[in-house]
C-alpha cells in the first residue's frame, strides 16, 4: 500500500533532483554513476562532445571524453568477456541505445525475441536475404573476431533501409544486434565492431535464467526512477513498484514519485545553503528528459532541436540548457571547431544575473579547445 504523499515545495523538489541526479556531488567513477542511474544514454552526434559524454561529465569526478566507452569496451582492443562490467543495448520496446550494467542482460531477452517477429527496416525480423547473409556474418565473426559492416560488405544494398544508401551488411548486423545475436565489442569513433555474445559478456551473465514478465516489468519501472529520481509513473508502471516508491506532491505538478530510499535526501535538502553552481546540461540529461516535469517543475519548455528543420528552431541545433542553482536560466548553443581548436558559441540566451562565461571556458578546456 502506498504511503500518504509528501508535500514538497518547488525549491525543495528542485534541490532534491540536483542532488539525487549527482549534479552536486559527482560519482567517483563511471561504474558508480551507472550503478546509481541504471544506464547512460548513448548518441553518436558530436557537435560539442557526444551526448553520453556530456551526461557523464556532470556526474563523474574528473570525467574525460571517451571514458564511458573505455569503461564499456576498453582501449583499441576489445575487453575480454570476463573483464566486462557493462555493455551497450537498447531499452526494451524502444530504440534508445544506452550503456547498461550487466544485471540488465536477462531483462532484455523478451524484447529482443519480440523484435524477431515484427516487421521493420531498423530492428524487425530478418528478411530472406538478411537471413541468408546472417549465416555468413556468424561464420566470419566466429573465425575473425569483431568486425564492422565494411569488413562484411559484399556490395549488395539493403532491400529496405532507414539509411539513404544502406547495405545488406549494415542492415543485417543492426538487426542481429537488436535481436541479441551479436553485441558491440568495441568502437572506433562511431563505427561499431560486432562480436558473438559469448565473447562480449561474462559466461555467468549469459547463463542467468530469463526473468518472469512481472520481474522485468518491475525492473523497468524501477529503472525509470533510478534514472530520473523524481518522475511521473504511468498506471501500468506503479503496481509493480508500489512497495518501493513514495508519492510526492509539488505545487503545479502532476503527482510525482521518488524511491523510498531517497526520502532521507529529500528531507535533507529542505534546508540547503550550498552556493549556487552552474551546469551546462546535455540535451537529453535526466534532469530535463521528461518534458512535462521540466515544464511544470522547472518552468522551462525545452525541445532537443537537432532533428527540427532549421527555420523552426527556437534555441539552436545542439543547445545546452543552463542550470544555475535551482533555476534553468536559458541556453548556450556551442559548436566545437576541432581543426581550429576553438569552441564557437553560435547563440546564447540567458537571464540577467547568471554569468555563463566561466562555465563555457571550463567546457572548452574539457574539450581541449580554446
């Protein structure tokens, strides 16, 4: 049975989110941040650093560009399966690619199996040509180790593709990854090198039995709260984790929930005299991921406009929201000119009294730019 809702002020809720999302006290390592949040979202677009690096930068002490990928895969040579602590895959029933802890693997089986029965050029069942080609893929990877689509490309185009010039090799590898028959063993930039699951994940992880549907539903609902710490729960999510959550009422917000284990922190931030600090947030940062919560709690309407036509953009192609204390005070739209080793601010819009220059300079130094 759910306890009575806690009445919390807007300021207290905002302080709680900052603290609970590791923005005030970063985790000591990538592994610790993953254990806290459950996953870190991955995106390959690199305008001023990649999404996962921008998310982790604010949450991991002394974080460097690429540290998440090094944690996942090691250096130029792929980590042995027995040394893996995390892996890449998609959140079930979505196309959201993330870095997961190893404990996530058994919970992905049902979603991976379901994709093999659906149609779709991106993640659905293998077409006849892809089925035939998949046998070659498995033989080549078994014999040669991790391979990318170029190494397997025989010149044939994909029959259906979401890419303008997709190849049979690329579409087959992508689907086999969605289905769990291959995993990403390492990367060179954004290029994926795939290998057999038994050479990527520890044998003990692969041997774990598939959880029940109910156990995976509970895991997914819990994952949402681990990721956001204060969130709206859907009617089909709440029953699975009623024993783990605390309802929270905040003025002008829908009913929110936090983990009961986070209640001491919620009480701790009722009085908080920490100095105001400023953060440049990633466009898909957990703090602003839910547009309803961002709008109602933070009074900030934000859309990631990378896929918005240029003439319809309000903030910019890759605008970073600016968090100052308990206020979202505007945005900065930076672009890294790697050749000139310079960070260019394409646009900015900020409330008065919130100087962003020191944070931008620090961001440029982190990128190795001027």
